[in-house]
């Protein structure tokens, strides 16, 4: 495993043929060809079980500290909330296994909630159940469910658009 920003940079340079799995956005479309959707991501806030987290808008979270992962593409609404300083603080985690680092920080009360995909969070809690016991998530989805893709580097030697190969 490597930090996400390092993986994406390597793929953009053509050091890697593909990365799994990514959100498609205009910036990435300049560097990658994309597969058909391979999975769907639903983003939620994870929290400590004893902390109620019922909210309708980001203004209600202004006293809370959130943890994010560097280089991840988050829903537009969440990114705008960060830009508008709707949270007490935003801790951006770099390095290997940033989601696990964020969950440990949540457990140790360094942050109040973690934003991540519901399946990723549930997997980490089940894999590290002794360490991460006492963490669950708020069911309110942030943004809408998003498709994830395999991104093929357009600078990888002999890489061509998968769509072009299907029509040849």
C-alpha cells in the first residue's frame, strides 16, 4: 500500500498502468481513460457511538473537528463546506492507511468524526474490531452515491482508450 496522492501521481506519469478505484472528474479525465463503473460509493460520517450526530446541514457541525484523507475526491457539498469553514477544524491525513489513522484519531478523541465510504469504514471496524470498538456512523449520506471506476493511465506505454479498442 502507498499513499493515495503518490499512487495517483505515479499513474499520471505513466509509472502505473491503472489504479482501482477512483471517481471520475474533469481533472482526472485529462490523465486517464476510465472503465465502466465497477462499484458505488456512499459517503457518510463515522463517529463514536456515544456521540449523537443528527444533522440537517453543515452549519450544525461548526463546533466539530473532521478528519479527511489527502488526495481523495469528496462530494461537492462537503468540499464547499470546508471552503466555507463550516467545521471547527479539518485534519487532512497523508501517508499509508489514512482511513485507519483517521479512525484511530476518532477513537482517541483527536477528531469528532471521519468522512469516508460506508463500506470502507465498516470493513475497517470489522478488521480492527478490538481497537475500533465503539465507532459507528451517521446514516445521513453526504452528497449522492457515486460510481467508481478503474482509471487507466493515458501515458502508460501502448495504452489506448478502452473504448477505441472495443471498436477496432
